[in-house]
C-alpha cells in the first residue's frame, strides 16, 4: 500500500456516516473511513471507544443504526455475514476442541461445499504458511497459545477473504510471543496482499505494524494517518496523550514561551538536557531553566523529569550517560532545550 490515493481507486472498505446506538450509548458516531486494498489498517483507541463495534459492523455481526458499508464498491450494509467477503480472527481463537488442526482449518471450506481431499490439501497448505505443517493431526489442546493463534489465522485465511478482520488477536499472548507474532503477522499480510483491519488498544503494537492507523475516541475517529504522522504530528490533545508520551504545554504556558495562546506538544526525545545549566543560544532553539525531579532508566535511554521554572513538568528521553548518580542529580538546576520545529501546535478545544 503506497501513500498515494488515486481518486478513482475503489477502496477495499468504505464507511459513510456509520452509526451504532445501543440503548442510550452511541457506540459508533458517524464514522467516515476508506481502507485501501492490501493495507494493514489498525483501529486504535481506549476501551469502549467503539473499535470492536466498527469491526462487528463490517463483519455483519451487527447492523448499523444508520450509515453505509461498502466492500469493493458494493453496498453490503444489509447483507448477512456469509454474504460478505470478509473473515474474522477473534482474540479467544474460537477453535473446535474435538477436531484436529487440519479439520479446524478445513471447516470453512466444508461449509462452502469443497470436496474432502481438496479441502484437506488447502488446509495443509494454510497450516504450512503459518509454520504448523508438522502438527496437522494435533488437537488445539496440544498446542501453545501462539500456535493456537496461528491455527485461527490459517482457518480465517484458507477461504481467501478479501478483507481479514482481527480483534485484538495477540491480546492473550505474553510480551515476547506477542512481539514475535507482530512481525510474523505483518510478514504474512505483506506476502498475501490481503487487506487487514486490526483492532488494538496497544499503541506500540499499532505503531509497529500498521500502514495507517485510525485513532478512536468516544465512537469517533480523531485522526487517521501513518504511524509516523500520528506520532510526529498528533492532531489534538487526545491523540498526543494516547499515542506515546507527550509534553503538553497548556495555552497559558505556551503563551509565556512563544507568545501564542494555543496548547502545544513536544515529544520527550526532542528535548535536550544541559546538565551544567547553560542555555543553547541559537536561532530556532528555545531553552528554559528548571530542576530535575526524578529519573527512570529504560535500558536504551533515561527518562529525566524536569520541573521547568514557571512552566509545566516535562519528561526528556536522553540517550547519553548521566553525569552523576541519582542523588547528585535530583534537584539539580538544568536547562532544557528543543528545536522549535519539534513543537506541534494543537487545537484549543481538543478533548
Ligand atoms: P474494548 O477495547 O474494551 O473492546 P472498544 O473500543 O472495542 O473497547 P466497543 O466494544 O466497540 O469498544 O464498545 C463501544 C461502546 O458500546 C461501549 O460503551 C460499550 O459498552 C457499548 N456496547 C458495545 N456492545 C454493546 C452491546 N451489545 N449492547 C450495549 N452496549 C454495547
């Protein structure tokens, strides 16, 4: 998936004013979204922001209160799930415990009336693709969590859907396995060229895997962009806070630094800390004095918390070795500097 949008290209999925109301809860609020062919698109947001409901609407497990869903240019809003060329991988895998892996994977082909030999062959190929070729005769209980996740993937992919929907598919795995599966899933998606729509509340996961991300809040999409755009240019305070760590200056604090009353955000790795307290006097650089309040060593760098004089407390992520022990550095007067082009101005009325 490139970043160009040919205007005449029919998207894989098109949502228009998609809305779902449960009782007095507006779970999804007039969402407009185009997802391109072959794209790895993540829906990222806090619990209850409406991601899963959008996925279930696309799958056809729920019908919208209003709005439309198009799949490859065809309106499928009122179609049953089996009439849509999409398939879903759930977090709990939903495998049949009494069936062997090959029968689990072949199930969708059986429902579609494919003859036995042919469907077992296709199921074996799909299991090979997820590196489970040698386990075809096992039952799900004889597998690890990561292996079960791969079976669920093979089962969803064997019917060759145009779009694969994944609802927090790695949520049940431990961190190491999760990171390994992130890489595998991304490679699989790239080699198959199938459109993936991936729901997660884990911003790091969304940033590492996606071609583009839609950030959800309260049933709406706050921002759509590449990982780089979302991280480097958050569109509002919600996105700046939800994705990564942000130093936010409120309108008054921004006014005192830049003479402009509008909130701003600076990422921790864009701040520099001068331990001897000397300000950087260069054009395009802003410096402020403050004092160190704490440190957190994070392996590749150290997070240094600094209370700016007359300003907010900020977090700087510094890669260099610190010039002393914690005890020597806490309360030490320092200067924090940043390039002015690291500043992202935010609309005053973001949520
Ligand atoms: P999570 O990450 O926790 O899964 P989410 O972003 O996927 O959250 P949804 O599951 O889409 O959020 O829920 C959005 C809102 O709709 C929530 O307030 C939820 O309580 C409500 N909701 C979802 N499904 C139903 C339902 N079947 N009946 C009533 N309310 C529902």
